[in-house]
């Protein structure tokens, strides 16, 4: 078991369980651990729990919505630099490192990086397009706890998100990874075109051997930061429909051995659901987290700089200096402080403590660092303010 003391108790990861467990102080004491030293003088800011590590900017896929603008002539981060980053993150009590890029499987030493992460006590996971993922490459990825394949939809959905039809390649990769005995999941980017086929997409991924679907909001970053974003983002009607769609996924046949997760940027769309809005504790109990950028989540870029999340502009902090810089860095602090004290209409929202004000990448695209402008409650509040009579 790995244990990291926090002001409220501790994070624990048990070898027998894939989940990260939050223990209160009584739970920590029950394990025979004395946390008084940390509890009496807790640090100003806790270190991240998960860090997304970009190990290359190389990718030949050319996806139209690539949030990092990865290219075929991109470069790999030298092994020694990634190793130094991993050691720094492990020393600060990080639990999970998510390897990405670019396309990380273009590296011949990716398996060795995963093994190093394991040696350091980190849990490595991986995201790949699946393009060019041969059986030989898959055999070298046994150190990864889970491999997620980008799979945005059956039919025309994949091509709508990425600009080319790579669904068959993704499906072959999902089946091959599962066939090799490795845990595989899928990342599904939700757009106006893919939302309608979501249930069929998840069912197909499950049939191919996937154990999990991570639903991702389409975000205006990298090559997706264009006017096309406005046409591809979920419509207001689809945002309102999301909670019902999630319930259908949870209740579909065979769902007991298949997990559906949503990324932090989709949490604002749960605020219009009457049941969830009246019972926000259910979201916390289910492990649903809103924006943790610059707090429990950070991203290590290919240039060695830390960013609040994979989609955000970098801070001045270097990944190797995370222990020294994370708490003090102005960029990280800006994200954390907004999440803790988001203004109206977030301040009076029942799920604010979970949502934390929504996606800052979207709000900055629309001109400000504020409440998520695509949240239906924010839209309604803005419309009400616009028509309110002057006093």
C-alpha cells in the first residue's frame, strides 16, 4: 500500500484494488499510522495526485482537433529527461502518471518508461490512437495498468472528430490489447456528431474487449482552437441530455463489468439534472470530480514545463522542480483559487464544490477566465441579467 498524508486524512492505493482511496483521519489511525505531524501543520497546497506526461510531440495522424498540435516531424523527450520528471513526481507523492503526446507508441523505449514508473511506485497508464500498434509493440506495454485507445464513434463519428476515418484501426487495437491480456479502455470525444451514437459506440467498445469508456468534452485547444469549435461542440440540447444518457449507459445490459467515466469538463452539464442537483453528495461518493487543474491534476509538457492541465497554457514551473514550485506558481494558483471561490452563478450552485466553476479552457476561448459559458445554468443566468430592468 502507498499512503500519502493530507490535512484531512490520507490518500491510499492498495495493491489489491485499482482505485485510489480517500481515508479520513480515523481511517488512517486504524492502519496504525500516525499523521499528527502533517495534520498539525499541513502544507499550504497538496501535490497533484495525477500528472499527464507528454513524452513526445510526434504523431502522424494529423487529427483536426489535436489539442497539442502534434505533428509527424515532432520530437521525443529524451529518456533521461522523462526519467528525471518521473523521479521528481514520485518524490512528491504523485500516484498516477498518464503517458501521452503526440503518439507515445512511436517511442521504442515506452515500455522501459512504464517499467521505470512502476519501480518508482507510480501507476502508469497510456493513451494511444492505436495507429500502427503492432503485436510486438503491445507486448512491450505490459507495465501499464491500462491502455486507452481513442475511439470517437462508430459510423462517421470518428472521422468527424479527427478528419479521417481511423475507426477500424482503433477497433483492431482495442481487440489486440484485450487479446494480449492487458486492460484496455477507450477515450470517446463528445461532439455534436458523435453524441447521438454514444450508446452504440460504448457497446461496440465493450464487445471488442474494452473495460472502460472515458467520455471527453471537445475543447478549444491546439488545432481545435478555431471557429470550427463552435460547430463541433455539443449543442445546448445535447448538454441537457447528458445526465439521462449516462444513466442509460449505466443501466444497459452487461454494464456491471464496464465502467463509464466523464472528464472534469463535462461535470457542469450535470447541474441541470434535478436528482443530481439535489444530491451532490452522490457525485462525490461516485468519484466525480470537476476541474482539478493546478490542484490534484497537472500536466508535464514536452518542453519540461508544468501546466494546470493538458489543455492549458504552461506555467513557469518546471516538472523537475514540482516540489519547490507547485504551491507558489501564479498560474497554478489562479486555477486553484477560482475553483475554490467561483463567482455567481457558480457560488450559489448546489454542485459548485464538485464542478468548481467548469472548464477554464472553454471560458478563456470565449474571452474570460470565469464560469463555464456553456453551462446551461450560466447561460440562463446571463440571459436573466441581460433582460433585468435597470434600477
